[in-house]
């Protein structure tokens, strides 16, 4: 065993400077043994010291909505893609992502089942020091056709227990989130059943009214998928789905901070209304060209063009982005929407809370990031903290 000490670190939600004691066990995993205020001198014997010089220290990000990377769309996964999926996990780790939910957008039942089988197989053989697949986010196919966005019309299905079970099949244990349009099924039975099975319900691609959304929250929905996008706008007489979410305790809305999906001013208003991480968390919604240059790439049977990190279909429909999760942190700070501490929390702490993951530092594997904001250049610098 060996012990390292991080000193002069600013840790989100903790006042002043902190020092973290990191212990590496015989398996090679480093865990956070303890956190002390910087002025505490009651410390164990230390083998190595890392001075953060007042910079921020946090866990890496958790991305609850990512559709693919390095040219592979998760709905296209096949048994021969296990090595590619591992490559994606390595890439995301380098980008500062600790864990993620491969997101399967609306596709055929056959594609859903094949992709779920591959992900289930991969999850059995995961190893440390790369981004961890935490489960799966099913974004569809029970969405409102009027708000389908880039989702293919031909694969949308009515919201019924039978259809949900056809999609999930035998892979209930790895499903973390299902995005659905609640107005497609008045009784709320589907949402209640999914929550009973430990699956989180997110409302999205929806025309739900305020009352329909409130009914869905009462039935167990706790999330909203990519706030503002694929839903009615906030209106002073018709607050709709997003308005309902912002005043409902325990409900959090994912949002994209690429400057295209939501105007910066609306994003600032949203985060203020959401009390930042109380009702919001950051997602990438990144598509398969993440990590690749701009250009033309396949999207189901269609083609999308990626230009300056934004992907659109031939008819101009916004399909997504190719910016990583932590690029969103950089944007939030550079736009002045929030300070670095708040932005870090939105990408690291808030998504963990949304799916019930622990956020307490003590006892956790030390997958830590170092953050520095250069006020003169306006650039956020970030890197993994190595204990080697």
C-alpha cells in the first residue's frame, strides 16, 4: 500500500482549502481515505504530495446522455464492437468522464435488443482507469411524433407496457433511464412500473401540458431530457413540461451547453430558476462523430453534417453535438453563466445525484480532476490527477 496527499485543493461544496489523503490498495486502485481542512496537521505518513496551489479538485464527469463516439453510434452496436466500445471508454476517460450511459435513440426493436446485448456483455468485463458504462439510457421509442426531432418516424411506438417490455426484453437490470412522452398514456401505469423496477423516468420529446407533466411526476418521473429541446417553450400562461419540472421537488432536467441547443441567455435564466444543481444537470448529447473532425456522417438511414461541432440533418433539423461533457463546463464558465465551482458540480455531482450514485468523497475511488480558470485568457484548464 502507498499513500498520497493532495494539498491546497478547493473542493466543491467545501469551504476554504482542503487536503485529501489517497491510499492505493494491493489491486492498484486509489481511494480517498479522508479529507481534512488544509490547516489540520493530524495526518498519516505520506509517500507523495501533490500541491494543487488553490486549484479545484473534483471527481470526473458523469454523462447521462451520450449517443456514441469515435464514429460508432450506440444503436448500431454489434458483438464485434466490444473492442471499439472499450476504445470509446478510454477516449471518454481522457476527456475527464468517469462514467456514462450509452444512449439508444429510437430505432427498431431488433437494434435495441442487439445493442443492449452487447452493452450487457461489455459491462461484465469492465476494468478501472477508463470511463465506466453505468447502464443504458433508452431515449425512445415511445415519443410524441410531433416532437420527435431527429428520431425516425417509422420506429416510434405507442406508450404501452407491451411496447416497453419489447424494447427492454431481458435487459431490465442494465436500463437506468427511459425517456418517454407522458401524454401518450394517461394512466401513468408505465411510469409506475418502471420506477418499481428501479428505472428512472425522464420526460422528453413531448407535448405534455403542465398538468400532464405533474401527473407523470406524481407517478414517479424524476427527470427531463434536454431542457427546452423537443418540448413546448416556457410560456407565461402555459408553463408546460419544463415549467412543471422547475417547481417540482426532486425533479432534475438535463441540459446541453453547446450554444446551439439553448441560447445562452435562456440557459442563464433556466439555471437561475433551477437553482443550478437543485433542478439541473449537464449532459453532452454527443453523437457518434465525437472525437472526429467535422464532415458528413451516417444517421440511421440518413446523413448528418457536422459543422463547428454541431450536427444537423439535411432538412436542417438539429441532431446533436460533437462536444464532450466537460466542454460544456468550459462554455458555462466562459459565457459567465456560472462560476467554475457551479459548472463542475453540474457535470459531476448533479448527474450522480440524479441516478442515485454516491457523491461523498470519502471512501470513493480517486478518479480526480484538477481544474484551473485563467481569468486573463478566459480558458478553463483541466487534467486528470495521476498518483503514479
